[in-house]
């Protein structure tokens, strides 16, 4: 415990505004109980102020997950498998709203098979998703649709860095793709990372598979499809968020005031 603090809540002040998601309820409750709240981007500050959190508790510090990415990206580059065909789409899906709906998942898989005619598809399959896929009847397949076991972080990060496009329902991958400048298509109706949309790397696709096809085609038609045109650097996503957090905690421990 530091200077009577009940809790330090680090860097997850996000809102999807979808209260059917258990993590959304956890975010709301934890923020109300916390004494220090460290936000990854300005929209996090806005969420907290709207919910009545005292401004003195809120500190915009950047994204600690990007700290990890910055530190490990050189190692991830060494883990990049040389045999991966280019260009390729990198796929991740794990949310129950997607993978537990078997008819829709089957349609999505058929769409990925279609897309594999334009670019290779690399799909590390989450255990929940693998279980769902195993219940589907075997349908059309493609040699360019590569269903893999889950990958270690470094290997996955290397694949993400060089992907032509990432198709995902993961919040964290939306952020990583934003930092890397890689086009990201999010198979969800909402996102708790709106900064990834406003900075031009992420598009919400929802369950519109025609929109997914069109977005992939448009990305491939760009001359430099491996980078998002118009993408901007998110302020304070520089690999030093942890340092800023440590300075604030140290000042509090010493009875100092926060900036």
C-alpha cells in the first residue's frame, strides 16, 4: 500500500459501452474503486471524467502494452519465419459472440477461403475457436488458408509486423497494429480502443462479410499495403509509459503532488 492507496489501476481505462461484456462491468467497477488511474490516451481521461472520477486521480501516461512491444520488437523480427508467403492476412478470433455462433463462423471461414485466392491467410487458432471449428462439418479448404496452433508472443508479433492486414476481434491487437501502422479490420460492432480508429489504422467491420472482402481488396490495391496511409502516432505511445507511471507513484509515496 502506498500513501494509503487502496488500489492502483494501470492503463486500462477503456470503454466499449457494451455492458453485455463482463470486462466492461469490471472496468466500470474497478475505476470507481481506484485511487490512481493511468490512462493510455485522451479518450480514457474523457471516459473517467464523464463518470465522475476526480481529475486529480487521472494521469495520462501512455500505453504500457506498447512499452512491451517497443522493447521486444527487435527480438520479434528475428522470430519471423522466412517461409511465410507474402502478402498475407493475419487472423485472430476468440470472442464468444463470434466463435460460439457456428453458422456465422462457418460463413466467416468460407470468406477467408475466398480471400486466400488474393493473399495467404495465417490463422493461429485460439483454443475456444478450435473447439468451435472442430464441431463444423468439413467444408471447402484452401492450401493458402493456414490454421495454426496458438503462437508465442514474439513469433506472433513478428507476423503482425509484416502482415498486409490483420483481421481480429482482440482489443490489444488493435492497439499493436496501430503502433505498427498495419491495417486492422475488427470483426466487432464496437471497440474500447477508439483511438485506433481516429488514427487511421483500424476499421470496425462488425459481421458484414461483404464489407470485410471490400476492405481487404482496397488494402491490397494500395501501393504500400503494409502501412496504413494517414496513420498518425498516438501521443505518448513511445515505450516510456512505465517510466511515467513510476515517477507518479514515487511522488505519491514521498508525499509529493502529481503534475
